C-alpha cells in the first residue's frame, strides 16, 4: 500500500512539473512575440551571484528573436565587462533547464514575465 501511494505522489509531481512547463512555454512565446514586435531583447530575470565593493557578478536571462540567452558576467569598478558564460536555449529547452535548476527561479521568472506582459498590455490599450 505504501509503495502505491509513493508512486502516485511521484506521478502527481511529474504532472505538476509538466503543468508549470506548459504555462512557462506559453509565457515565453508571448515574450518572444513582444521582443520581436519591439525589436529588442526582454529580460526574464536578473540575479546577483557575487558582489563586493569593487565589482559584481550577475546572471541575466533575456529573450530575443527565437532564443533565450543566459549570460554570466562581471562588471564594475575599473574592470571591463567580462562574460564568463553564455548559454543559448530554444523556447522548448529553456523551461526544462530552469525547472531542473530551481523551481523558485522558474516561479520568479514566470512572475517577471506576467508583470511585463501585463504592463505591455496596459500600455497598448
């Protein structure tokens, strides 16, 4: 009996993840349309990785054309902007990458997209 419950719980968790991924994809598609309409990238999220009195290391994810780009870079003080990493995802790949990385980041990203989409919709009306 305990095993059956555990399997059902696991199945419902997968279903919840798939629900989040489906909603996330819908929002990404809207963001891509807005980005293409305005001809400039839109920020999905931005987070500070490390900060000191001289410089800051950040991760920023943007949508542009048909891709999601995640960049990790350092800037500030006397340092030139230094890109440490860059990842490029399709709209199909990115939701799986971010949910695997952190559900809280996925939810933060969805909230940011909702805010942007709502703001843009209100400005268009």
